[in-house]
C-alpha cells in the first residue's frame, strides 16, 4: 500500500496537546489512476486501555471522567470508560498497569493482551493497545482518581458485570474501547 501514496505537501496546523497536520497527497486507485486528496490527521500518540474484572464476584472496575469533546458534542460529558492513557514512552503493558493503578487504585499483575486497533482511522493516528486483568480486594493500593496535575478527576466505579452490560445496552456506555473490552470479556467466558 505504501507505493500507492505520494505525499506532495504537509503543513502543521496545530501543535498543542497533539499535532494536527494537513497533508496533500496523491493516491493510486485500483484502476491505476492517481487521485489528489487533502487529509487532516490528528496525532496525539498511541495509548493503552485495560479492563479490570473480578472473576469470583463477577464485577468490573470502570471509571467516569469529564471529556470535553463529548460535552462539546452535546452529550453529558461524564463518560464511563475503562482505565486508559497515552504511552508517553512506556511499552503498552507497562502503560496499562500504570494507568490501572493511577486511575482505579488497583495494582494488577497478570495482564492479558486483547487487541491492538485504530479507534478512529479516518483522521486520528492513535493506535490503542487493549488489555484485561483480574483483580480482587487485595489488589487495592489506593483510592485511585487519577493525577490532578494531568487534569484528571476520576470517579472509580465498581459494578457487577451484568450491570455494566445493561449500561452498554442502554447506551450509557458509549466509549469504543470500553465497549470492545466489555464485549471481549463477555465472549471470552472468563466470568462464566
């Protein structure tokens, strides 16, 4: 596929929390003709997300935090999610463990990779590494809540797996990474 793209120009439109670029390119179509296209991409770095579950009690740990883009789109803004964060130089596994502890207050060890995927490939370059990990009451090392200096004000939600799936079915869980990981947990049979 790389031989089907010729980058003609690239302009940085913004470089703040992430980088927004406008790229003018030519793409060789299936019929061999070249088509000029202009695309904008947002690069904020890759990330990792992790769903914690207690197989004995059939519970999961989720979080709720304010997401400005969700609020700006007209929704409530308090999004229910799994623990997640940017890699910031860490490998995905280390990031997932770190985010679980910072956000939920649980330290996990036996982390299982689920998938690596692009969440919005039409415009965002982020690749997200998804994991699950078991927890129990002895895994709790703090209250969690995230890091205030990073702007985090996270509510930790421990709930039954069936209750989480009911929230998903009702549209109360609208975050893609969380939907993927809850569905994975359901299909894996780990909580049977």
